[in-house]
């Protein structure tokens, strides 16, 4: 059995339900188009992983995505509970190094994910910090409940609070390269992901002009 597992959390791509902060500037259709492209980036980044993969959708399994991989639905009342449940299942099934990523990072790559797994050979926990104060990747060698319990989800001090709790428990951790996710139109405009995607630029431009 493979001892490494990568969990991917994916929001079902529904109009008006994804990238709501971005939608305030470019509309629901624009946010839908951007998130659709970000999911493609995530799918490509995980395509050649040697580790096992499990794809957790927010609402319903989409069989056209990650066609040959295990797919299921997230369970839990909040993000922390949903992530904790996914990790718990992985460890119960015998995996020894587990990394979880989201699906809205324009710069996520195979190297980031493999780097997270590799760092678990010498650390108990790994995080990929997001520029906004959260994290795009979290990995563990066993279940550390404090990472997910009573945390300020979607707040700018999430990672800071989490690392402080780990330090108090003497749990070793390491950090990967910080990446920027896309929450606002400024984030989008400043990303290479957008600057090199001419078809997406044209879509967004036409949508803004129609507003």
C-alpha cells in the first residue's frame, strides 16, 4: 500500500456560490469562469503524483473531474471539521503522510505538493502559507486535532494562531513557499495565471463592460 495520500478539497462550481468576494467586481459569471480555470490548474498539478489521491467535493461528486481517482463528499459543519474528518479517514485507512490542498491556487504545482509530502519525513506538520494569512496546504504524520478545533477560519490570523497552538504542544512543523490565492479582482489582475490566460481576460473584460 502507498503510505502517502493527497486530499484535494473542491467546491462544486455553481453560479453565485464560488469566489463571492471576486464576484462583487466581476459578477457571478466571471467568478464562475475564474474558479473553473483554477480547478483545472489544481487538476493538472495533481495529475502526475505518485501518492494516492482522494477528491472531496463540497456538495456532489463530479465524475468528469479527476476521472480515475477516488471521489467523495466533504462532511462537517465547518471547514475545520470537514478537513479533520478527511484526515481522520486517511489515517484510519493506514496512510502515514497526508497532505490536503484546496483548489483555488493559481500557482500551485506538483513541486509544492511533493515538497509538502517530503517535508513530513522530518516534521510532524507542514503548512503552505497563503499571503492572506491562511494556508493553501496542510500536512500531518498523524492526527493533530488542535489544528482544526476552534480556529478563526477565513481570518487573516488563522495560520498565526494555528502555529502558536502547535508550538505550545511541542509539535514540530515546517513552512513551504508562501503563495497568493485569488479573492479579489486585484489578486486576479496581479496573478501570472490571469496575465497569461488571454481567453479568460477576454471573458472577464466583456463581463465587466456589460455590468
